[in-house]
C-alpha cells in the first residue's frame, strides 16, 4: 500500500519545511513582533542557535526507538494503556494545532480574497482535501510537498528581492532600547514554534534511513531561517512600529511588490504559499493521528479522516473555540504551550531511556531460568 512506502531524507525536509514553516509566517512572526518590537529578530536568532542544542533530544529519541513506529514502541513497552495515553495526547495536540492553522487560513482567505464566501465553505474544501491526501499516505504527502515547496521557495525569494528598494536594514538597530525583557518574551514564542520539530519522532519509521544529528540540526537551522528572514524583512520594509501593528507582516510585504509600472497587486501569489503550507500541515497531522489510533482497515481509516475533517471545520466556527484560538494566536497561552512541548518531549526522552522489558524478553528470561 502507498502509505507503507518509505520516504527519503529530502522528502522529510520538504514536508517539515512546509508543515512547520507555515506557522512561522502565520503565527510566530506577528506575535514575536508584537512582544519584542525591534528586538524580535535578535531574539529569534538567539533562539534558533539555542535550538540547535535542544534538537539533540529529538535525535536521541529517534535513535533509541530505531526505525520503529513511536506508537508501536509505546504499546510494546508500556502496554495498551500507556500506548493509548501517548496516542491520545498526540491526537489532542495535533487536532488543536490543525484547528489553529485552519482558523487562521479561512479567516485570512475570507478577509483578503473571498469576503462573500462563507467560512464553512472554504474550511470544508481545505479539510476534505487534506483528508484525501492523508488517506493516501505519507508517500503522497511527500510527493505533493516536493511539488509545492520549490515554488513556495522561489516566491519567497522573489518577494524578498523585489522589495530590496523598499527596505532599510538600519532600522534593525538599536537593540534593547527597553531592556532585554521584550526580547525574552519573544523568545518564549519563538522557542514554542521551533520545538515543533519533535514531529520528526512520528516519521522515523517511514524514512528509508534514520536521520543523523547533523541532518536534524540543518533542518532546525532552515526552520529558523524561515522565521528570521521575513521577520527582518518586515522591520526593514515597514519600520518596527508599523511592523508590530501589522496582522500579517509576511503577507503585507507582497503588497509592496511592483514589476515595472505596469504590473502591481501580485499579492495573490501569497495565497499559493499559505494554502500549500496549510494543506501539508493538516494532512500530515491527520495522517499521524490516524496512525496513532491504529486503523487496520482502509475503509475505517477513510471514514475517520473525513469525519475528523468535518468535525475540525465545525469546531473552528464555534464562538467559544474561535475565541480560544484567537487568544492562543495572540500569545495568551505562549508560556503554557512552551511548557507543554518541553515536558512532553522530555517525558518521551525519559521513557525511551528506561525501556521496560517486553513480554517477549520476560518470556525468554523465564525459559533460561527454568
């Protein structure tokens, strides 16, 4: 079956850069700017450097579990209850993050391009498409990422180069005008986003070969660059105060692009970048959730994914959920989010460090004793 085919290292890079990179643009950059103002770029740079050390924990988990599914590993070592708890925490986290990006995407699309189209229509189209991609397996997600990412990358460099005449990089200084506290607040947000790289532990068994530490570090630095580049560009293009007040600074840089005096308003190209990231992110999270539940039959898996998509779409429209997502996006839960990712990653690392004996190992020891 396609879902069982292995993916290469470059496939992993493509998937990660699209699925995690979209949150850097949509959620991290506006919030870091609001919290840190001009110091945002320096705090993000420092966080990216520190993250290089943190990702060793992710690598350690991948190394200890080998190329076995993390879900199967937990079930074998800690039984159905332990494995079920791990799968439940994973599912809740990925469902929440899917709701966040879905809500942000549908809101942005409606406000900027489709004001007369109901949110539910846009939302359902996105989640049902994601369900189809997720149902086809990790190989399909990898192939689509390989098609989408090069264009996303070219468009990113295009908008950066096209706006050079509008940028003044002297606006990046002076730093620490209000002390280091604003920078530290922004670093909490940046760290929470960067630590999502722990998603790699769910993909290890799908890789043709296991990633080494250097490969993980390179991926971490690339993700850091995806945040740092547009962040510095927004401050240089708009100035620290306007950039801080902007809702979507990465998108608004597109509105400055002009190609001679005859071609303007090319900001619709940002739609390709945003939808590409949203598609891969939600598809990947759906795939991981379905894998954690462990469906054996394709039909059950298919219906679960489509039902999850519909539930996800409906939940994001509920006023109480929408309000909580808005507060999350504006940083109310940033410290709690960072604490959760830290504790969860460390707990998994601790679990793989002390591996309880499996039933097979215990049985072998009993036979030797007798």
